[in-house]
């Protein structure tokens, strides 16, 4: 059967009363950006904390950090999404579980938590690698200056570690945006879900997913350009080789 191409479909009204099909796709893009950015901020904070704890001298803390990473990194994101959405509310006390299930945009918050925990485990690995990649002289010099362990991490190790791991962090930033598409399985109407809805309403599958592909591409290109500018802005001469070694390892 011959496929009937119709690129004008984007300017036709959508049956869901949200405007044109193009407007529907852009609404999905906004949910994708909101979900991805929220999850990325959560992952960056948690991942930085866990990654740092995995480099301290306390074996118990290191083992707990390792367990966290192994748990969230090795469990598929789809499974985590289902667990947070369907299982966790049932394990909570009745009143709290009911409140969680009745939250406005509960699928959005579930997606943020699932993506945040999943990505934080990967960020933790990169932060640990960034700290370990630095010469031991950095820590020794900080100690000689009278810095405490906390001050050494805050003023010496972590600022340089983040500079070293910017390339792999860029990849994770892009991945969290793309992984947000999994949230359609729990009812979040992000970009991929909107494209599927457009396809089901109009039967113009190629047009719908071509538009979604171009929007994802534009979003990730914007992330790459932003991170490249940030990388050039914070670059420290002499540490390029170490940075490249960390990026190659991930």
C-alpha cells in the first residue's frame, strides 16, 4: 500500500484540543526539557556527593558508595521507572502512599526521581575518576598549606575534577534528555509520547517521528554547544592530557 505523505499535517488541529499538531509536539518538548533538566540537577548533586565519598579513606563509606552505584547503574531505567511509579507508593504508609499517587503530574516526578538516581550513579563514577586522575601532589600540597580534608576537596580536588570530566558529563547530560522518552511508559506526555499520539490520530507516522527526531537533535546540539563553551571557559592549561584520559575511559 502506498504511503500518503502530508507535511502540512503539522498545521492541522489536533483532536486533543491543544492546538495544532506542531504545538502538541512543542508541548512535549517542554516536558522533555523540564524532566531532563530536573533529573540532571538531581543527578549532578547526588553523583558528586557519592563520587566524592567513594574516594575517602573510610572503607565503610566507600563500600556504601559502591553499593549505591552498583544498584542504580546496573538496573535498567525502565525497571526503575516502574518500581518508582507502581511499587514504591504501595510500600509507603497508606496515607503517604495515597498522597504520592494523587500528586499532580505524578508521572513527571516519578520520571525525575528514576532518571535522577539512574544518572547519578554514572556521574558518581565520573567524579571518582576525575578525583583519582589528579596527581597526588595536589592533595599533599593542600595538606602542607594546612587545609582540612573537606577544604582540600572543596578548593582543590573537586574544582579540578569537574574540569577534567566535562566531556563525559556532556554525554550524560545528553543521555538524560534522551532517556526521558522512557517516561512515556508511565503516562508522561513528553516529546516521544506526543509524537506517538500524533501518529495515532493522523496516521502520519513518518512525519510525526521525523519532527520528533529533529527536535531531539536540536536539543542535544544546544547542549553540546553550551558544554563546549563552558569547557573552554573553565579550561586550565596543562591538564588537557589528563582530561582526555578520563574522557577516553568513559
